[in-house]
């Protein structure tokens, strides 16, 4: 990979991470001891499509870290967003299909991310949680952000902007 392409990917990752961090002070929905944050899932899909799975995971890690430092995130942000970003990125890199990519984000965050968050809730946070309580919350959050990302990317694709950006 050329240095210019690598710099472009790092720049997209940093910009998207910054947008997530700033918007986390405005847009989140508290649900029990978790905070639903659909913008993270929008960012996961955008990063997965624009720069690939590994940069998407880095974006999710950076954004989750900043959100936790700012007090607008929870520890659940790490497993949920990172697993969703990774699965969305892998699916997109293999299929180039936005529908499957969106499904990868919802399954990655909503099911696998919730499963990974369960030990965090019980062992680290000392919260009484049920796995079946986390899954619906994670699915709702990821579905909302994923739907917005899907429509945004479809519009960009239809107007031939997506190929120019990539």
C-alpha cells in the first residue's frame, strides 16, 4: 500500500473517530446501565466501507476510549463497537455488498458484542445483567445507526460519490 493511501485511511479513521467523540455528547440514549449510541454504528459501517476492517476496529477503539474518558460512554462500548466494526469490515471486504455489511454490523454488535459485554457487566461492573437483556439493547442501538449508514451509503453509491472517495 502506498504511503498516500495509508495516510488517507488514517485520516478518514481519525476524522470519523472525532465525529463520533463530539456527537457522543449530544446523541445517546441511557438504557439501564448501558448507553445506546447509534452514531457509533453509523461510524463503524462508514469506516468499514471506506477504509476496511482493521481501520474500522481502530476507529471503534479510539472513539470508545475518548467517549469513556469524556464520560459519555460505558465499558460496553468496547466489545460492542469493536466486534461490530470488525464483522462489518470483513463482510464488506469479502462481498462489497452494503446489505450484508449492515447485517454484519447488527449481528456483530447485537449478538456477539452483547455476549462479550455480559462478562464486563457481571465481573467488572458488578451489575446484575442477563444476556437476554443486553442483546435487545445492543440490537436496537446497532440497527438505528446501521439503517442511517445504509441509506447514506446507498445515496453516495447512487450518485457515484462513494467510488470517488474510496
